[in-house]
C-alpha cells in the first residue's frame, strides 16, 4: 500500500478546501474515544484495499466506538501487519468463522466475496454493511444513503439479536443523489441526465498506481503499461470499464438508473447516464441535468443545497470558482456548483448542476460508516 | 513551438487508429501539388499559435493550391523563421497592408485581432475564414461546417472581385454537430443536453505545455505552476475557464447553444451544455443526449452515422471499445460511439451518444481549410 498512502499524503493530489470548516479528523492530539469495552465488535473485510483502508481512516476520524476490530482479507494478504489507532493488528484470512461474535461487518472486497460471505456473516449474527453491488437491488436489502433514506433501515440495530444486510449504493449514485435529493424533495425530479467524470480510485488502489505509472512513462516517451485497463489512461479518457449490457448501457450507468429508483422509492423517475473514466486520482465529478414536476428557480435551489446536510455549495460565477475533484479529495462533503436554470426547458422546470465528491470517502467508506453509526 | 511539436510527434499523446483508412497526409514521397502559379494567394494570421501551425499542416496534407503564402503574427513573433513545404519563410508582423493581394486569409489569433483586422482584410479584397468567435453570431456572416451547412456560403468564391467574411464555429460545436446533424436530418432534434470533456489544446499551445509541466511537478511532489489557468490542472478537472455570464452559463456553453441554432437554421432547437476542462492533451469528448421529433431507433442511427461524411463509428459493446480522445488526436474524422436508446425517454424518442474529435484539427484548422476549399 506504499504508493496508495503516498497518494493520500501528497497534498497536490488533494488540495485543501480553505473555505470549508475543518474536518473533525484534522484535530491533532485529541483523545481517542473509540476503543471502548461495551462497544460493538467490528470486522473489516477487504482491509488492504483502497476502500478498506479508508474504512479504518473514517472509523478513527469519527471516533466510531468499538470493543474489538478484526482485519480481514484474502489468504494472499493474511499475515500482513497494520497499525490502527496506535495498536498493531495482523491481517487474518477471511473464513466463515471470522464472523463469530462480530456485531458489525464492513465489506469491501468485491461482489463475489460479498455474495459468498455476506449471508454467512448474517447467519452468524453480524449486521453487514456491504459496499459491493451484490445485494443492492435485492428487495429485502435496504440500500441507504443516511442523508437521503435513513428510514429504509429503521428497524435494524446492533443488539436486536440477529444479523442483517444493508447495501451501500454505488459511488456515482451516492454523489449524484446527495445533491439531487434535496431538490427532489422540494420539486420532484421527473428526469435526470447524468454524465460522469470518474476517477482512478473507483477501480481500486492498483488503478491509481497505474495512472501514476503510465503518466510517468508517457512523459518520458515510453509506451504506457496497461494492466488494470486495456488502454492508455494517462492524458486520455474512456467509457467506463464496466461490462456493457445488451441495451448499450454499461453496468455503472445502470446502477445510477436502478439505484436512484430504489433509494427514492420512485419507480417512475427517469434516469439516463453516460459514465466516463477520466485521469483524475480519487474524486468523481458529475454533470447533472434535472427536470422537475414543480418549477424550482435557481436561487431557491442554491439555498436548499446550502442547507442540505453533507453538501457544500461552491458557486462563484464572478471568479469562475466551482467544485473540482481535487478540492473534495479526502473531504466528507459533496460539493455542488454551476447551479443554473436550464435554458433548454421552459421557465423553471429544469436546472443544470455540477457535483464533485470523494469517491472513496462519501462515495464508499464514509457512507458505510454513517450507516454503521445508525445501527448503534 | 518546440514543445508543441514534441507533443505532436510523441505517439503516446496521439495513438494510431488502426481500424481507420490511412489519412492522406501519411503518404511519404508524394509530389507536392500545392504551390501553383495561378492558384490563390493565402495569408495565415496567428501562424505561430497551435491552430496557426495546424493550418499549415492541413494545407500541406490536403495539397491546398496556393501561389504564395504569407506568414503573419504579432510584432513579438515577427522575424521568426519557419519552413513550410521545403521553403523557408520569415514571419511578418500583421498590418493592414499585409492583406494587399491576398485572396484567402485564415485567421486564428484571437477575437480582438479578428475584430480589428478582419474587416480591413475584407476591404482589401480578401475572403477571411475566421476561427475566432468575433463574427460567428453576426447575421451577415455565414457560420459553416462544410459537411453540415455548405449552402450558407454558396455565393462566396475566390475571384468574385470582393472580400467576405466566413466564420469557423467553436470547436465543441463542430465536434457535436458532426455527429448530431446526420441524426437531426432524419429525425429532427428537439432538445440536446451536452456535457463536454475538453482538452488543454483548446486554450492554446501554452496550456498544453502547462499541463505537461504541472504533471511533472505533481509527480515530483512539487507545487504545480499555475500561469495559464489559476488552479491545478494535472490530475484534476474544472469548469471551463471561459467567463461566466449572468445566466450562469459560461461563454463556451453559450456558443454551443447559439451556434447550433444558427448552423441548423433552427431558432427553436433547445440546447443546454456543461463545459468541463479535463487533463487530456488535444482532443475533446462530448456526452450528448438527444431528443427527437420523430422516433429513431439506435440501429438506424448507427447506420446513418456510418454513412456520414467525416464521421467514424467506434461502437463495440462486447470489447468495450468506444471513441477516446487519444485515438482521434491528429485525425480528421470525428468518432462516435455509445450509440444507444435513451432509457429515460419513451420508445425511440431519444438517444445517448459519445463523440470525440481533434479540437485543433476538425475543431479548428481542418474545418477552416475545408471552408477555404469550397471557395475555389
């Protein structure tokens, strides 16, 4: 994970949002409150991956209470040592027995691991918060963004005596709906046209490393190494690498279509999406065109977004200052800007907005930990 | 221009489109036909810029006939020497007298130079093909994409005894309409939602150099040099740097809105656009959502595009192979893919497509030279 932590530490990959309130985790010297005797037991599945590492970072940042924590990964990573909150842990191989006595299991090890071990963990009494797509569209599994639809998991709590599964939505869906939902609540979104600008991080730590490697190679005039992606990524962009379905949409796009309907509990909302991978390190951007049932003017929309939890508005037309992926990297809030009346719709029936969010943080780990917080 | 030519020569900034027919200019050893006694006299204004250099490259590639050619630029660049078709030229300072005896003047030196010297050139009998935005929306000036609306300049020819002005559309408009127009002709586009992924080249050679410099700096952990843009561009993206108007759209976006109406001669077509600068070197990409008056299924649309001049279809769902900016760099054709029925519209009323085109070539120099070819 050497180069991943390099990426996180390098401030030029993650500029500071000077206008934002300091995030909690920026307080040095604070007393750690999270390791507590009667707190829940936690397991992190896929702890050596990009999102797994961020799970740990967010747990610590938010003082998430725990009495013990298991670091789980594949056999390949088992035996590796890592330090968390000043304590050393050995990464254990994931097995069915891993979940005995676990209250909350945070999964981010890919869909097939979730499909195999998620139900086992539930059977052994754990509440699983799953970051993969394995159970998202299962009608018995809540798909939750805490700021958007907390009611979907109202009956699930640690200590209720049985396990359960909760799915974390896809990163693009979370980032989009963090901005669209407050507007949807006021004016009802009828149709949404989304184009994404997705970072390397969405394909994992190895993809971020490949982007750095390729960029060095291209600058030196060498052929780029293409292992994770089958084409040059440096100084280039391409249609998202998810498999393309028979309807011509790729799976990433269909997640936005289907997950929006489920999270909003609105079978009729019309969504289309074009998902593109751009040579950015770890935050996604999305251009979102909205069509409303009820007119909504841009000033009201801006006020609504300014007051929305987890959302920050950066919308300075005069100095051409709007959200960028770099600014939101390593940040909790989703940033929204370019809020304007859509000239292609009548009156105030539509808006264009531009949204940026840290794909690993709110797009994955933070959202999952916020779900876990609601279990307590 | 040292590093600009470096960028052009480096094959990793411009991969080869192996599936495409070889462009004309790839034929080594051919006999130059372009320097001819009775051919028109040409002036290139802004010859040291990125588009100016490409004007020369395209003139040569296409064997454009000329009897003489003037290399014009600002006082700062005057006196520089350059070689064109094996002949050495000295760059001359642009003055009113520069246009005496000139038949065709190709302008790409920014809007203020066009505003000042365009009318002077016309007065002295030259036909000006202007790549700036200065005259695009002037109702007396044709705004032309040769494949789209050649009729707009039907009456303008070299040898008609008087000067004239013809405007080259904005790069984003050209690339979008190359793909949208063939579909518009069949099914009439009612509304278009565009999100762009624009390359450094759109801001000129210096911006391309800054992207390279910044990328090196960021990889070395140094703070990025921000001269052309006021923020980090390497591994980042941002809302287009054009000034933002009071309606919240930036000037780049309004060009797409207004130029589309003028080129299609359709005051009612509804267009919205979000223009974003991405860290790609020299070709733009655009995600385009189309709404039609008449239903148009995706197979018919694909066939129409396959037969459209200047368009190549790259739409292989199985191998996830779609257009990328790198593949179209230094290429004449605009590439279209991701052609699919828009799930957010009823039946076949809408399509999503993804378009890539070389911003300097078809987005600027090639289109201007194609206009000049129609003058002969």
